[in-house]
C-alpha cells in the first residue's frame, strides 16, 4: 500500500503545477486552442501547395506569417511588461478567432487565393508578436517562482500533445469534410482559451511589477543592454537564434518532406507531425519530473537536435524519417523548455516581458529568414536543403557558445543555483 501511495505521489509531482486553478484553466484552454491551430496549420500548408504547387510559395507563407515577430516582438515584450497580461491575452486570442473565421469563410466560398492567405497570415503574425511574450511571461504570474520550472515543462507538453491531436484530427477532417472545415473548427477552439482566461481569479495571481511607462524604444534598449551584459541570458538567446532560424522550420520542412521526398501527402504529413509531437511529449514529461535547466543540457540538446536534422536529410524511407522526427521532437523540447525556464528564472520580473520578447524574436521572429531560405533551397533539392540548414544551425550554435565563453573569460559555468528546481 505504501509503495502504491509513493508511486501516486511521484506521478503527481510531475503535474504539480496543475493543482493551481488558474494554471489548470490556462493549460486546458490552451490545449484545445492549440489543437485547433495545429489542425489549421496542417490544412493551410496543403491548401497553399494545392493553390500553387510551389515549395517557394509555402516558404513565403511562413515568411509572411512570422515576419511581424521579426519586427515587433521587442515592442511586444515592452507591452507585456507594461499592460495587464490577462486582459491583453483575451484581446489577442479574440483577434485570432476572427482571423481563423475569415480564412474559413473565404476557403468554403471558393474566394480564397494565395494573396489572401498571405494577408491573413500577416495579421495573425502581428497579433502573435504581442501574444507570445505576454503569454510566456504570464506563466510566472499564474504559478509563482517555485512551480515555474514545472509549469514551463507542462506548458511545453501541452503544446506538443496538441501537435499530436491537431494534425491527426486535421487529416481525418481534410479527407472527409475538406480543408475549410479545419479552419472553422480552429475558430471555434479559440472560445475555450478565451473562456479560460475570463474565469481566472485575479486574487490568486502573482503579478510582477509593471515597467514604468517610458519611451518604448528606450525600454527596448534597456532590455537589450541587460541581455548583452548577462552571459547566462546571452548564451540562451544566441543558441536560440541559431536553432530558431535554421533548425526549427518544421511547418515548412515537413510538408515538403511529405510531398516531394516521401510522396505521402496529408497522411504522411500527419504521421511526421504526430511523431514529432510524441517525442516532444516524452521530453516534456522528463523535464516536468526532473525540473532541471542547466546550460550543458541546453547546449547538448541543441547539438543532438542539429545532428538528427542532418541525418533526416539523408532518409528516403518514411518509417526511418518518422523515427528521426520523433527524436528531434525529444531534443527540440529539451532545448526549448531549458531555454525558456532559464530565462524566466534568471530575469527580474519587470524585465521578463522584454527578455521573452527577445526569445520570441530569435526563436519565432527569425522564421521568415529560415522559411524563405528553406523555400529557395528546396526548389533545387529538398534533402540537400535539410542538410544545408543543419550545417548552418551547427555553425550558429558553436559560434554563439564560443562568443559567450569569450565574454566570460573562462570555462563554461552554470547559471545561479535558482535556475535548478
């Protein structure tokens, strides 16, 4: 009996942040909404390829989608430090609902075109430039510092559970009801997260001090100076830039792999996305139980991820590619969760939004550069493109680590003890 109770407590330890009512609402609402988003992204990639039959057009879709993050994430981080985060998130999610509904109506009526896809992708990306740093910084306000590593890990796991559920549902919906229905279902899924934010109890939050309302550009510069002067923050951001720009372009790479290398269409794409999602969930569980976010783990996971990406460029057999993508999911989440946790624990509360804005800029905002490069290189050869992107990713990781190591004027050191759970 005692061993059963001990086992139950051990299982519960990995999910302890969900005992917080506000975080539980957030987690469940986001799970539904993100499943809808992944379903839409699967359908959107196929829609663009059907409209254009062009890898470059798909790459440009991702470029337009993420370009606003490249230019606006730093300002979004300032707004995250200034504005009440819950109200801001309700506003951003409501806008995303409207964008998804517009895409659904245009597609179902036959009025959709690649130009309209680009326009809606640009609106979505602009909203995300504010939503992403605000949402990441809000996690600390829901659970407090003690449960933050566990909450970040569970948030990552939720994201990747949605990555499994969304494409799987999307493949069935596309085959039976058509692409437009995926877009309608995604629009409906935003209701869940809006209701979740609205139902939270303000008295149970841990609000961080808000930044003073100084000039926006001045506050951006303050954040950049802080990051440049803090090696533990700088190494995370530089390695994130390399992985985000050259390695983590799966919304463009995987459809190209499924369509032009594996020749497996929507079913094959869903398999690859699900494989990555399963690997990501496994990694999320490991991090949730261990609660460790060391710099060595950050660098090791980024390096192994890059190696797996290179090998994936050599594969021509779907089962092998699916296994490689699964392992990339494991390493990718180990990297993302470690980077996110380290930043949130190292950075002071009134600077957190700005630093998470930098994180969003370097991990997501650089996607336009990577997606455009992926699309251009894939016009000649998809496998060669994947290996070339892996090589660029490796150079960026090594260069970033070497630069920060030089700034420290000494060997690799760990961050303050507070970073570990």
